[in-house]
């Protein structure tokens, strides 16, 4: 009798484990399909200089899945550079504190002064600043949330 009870308990545990594995695989399949068929649009516009601080207005538009997945941006880690190898610094934007559809990116300190000096020198009509980085997203389907890192990039023309 004890052996039969033990066998029934083991079979029940095995069935429950397989159900969990199958649900996890289904959740992974839904997220993988949404990421591979989706896109995250990042737009950056130059606002202006405040002293030596260059300000840019950014916005994100994640389009993942067919609406069945709730997308929650966590943070954005950006690096600013130009096409000639010039580096203008890095910044992290925390979307728990700001709106992903309207946020401000700054290039400050020596990097901002360098950018302003380069534009004021008049060598070119303007400077193209390229932003590239990683966007951390939390995807929710109602079952298990999944966090993914998504590459993003944009560029903006800076003029005085």
C-alpha cells in the first residue's frame, strides 16, 4: 500500500513538473517571437545649449508583439559620439523616474564644452551626434515577466 501511495505521489510530482516546464517554454516562445518581430524606435532632437550643457529631448516607442505583451521600459544606457571617433560621454536614464515618451539627455562638463567648441569653430555647419546603447525592458504576458536588453540607436544634428 505504501509503495502504491509513493508511486502515485511521484507520478503527480512528475506531471506537475512537466506542466511547469511546458508553460515556461510557451512563455519563452511568446516573448522570443515578440522580440524578433518587434522594433524599438528611439527619437532624439536637439533642444539647445545651456552654458556648456547640450540638451536633447528623447522619446521611445517600443512596438513588440501584437499587443498581447505589456512592455515596461526599465532604464536606458546611452553613449554619445560623433562620426569621427569623438566621445561625448555616457548617461543612464531611469524610467522609474521619468516618462519613456519624453525624457532629456544631456552632454555636460568637458564633453559638452568640447561639442560646443567644435560647433562654434565653424568647421562644419553642424555636428551629427550619434546615440547608441542598451534599453532594458520588462515584458509581461500575465504569466511570467521577462527582462531583456534591447539595442537602440539614433542620431541628431546639432547646430547653434
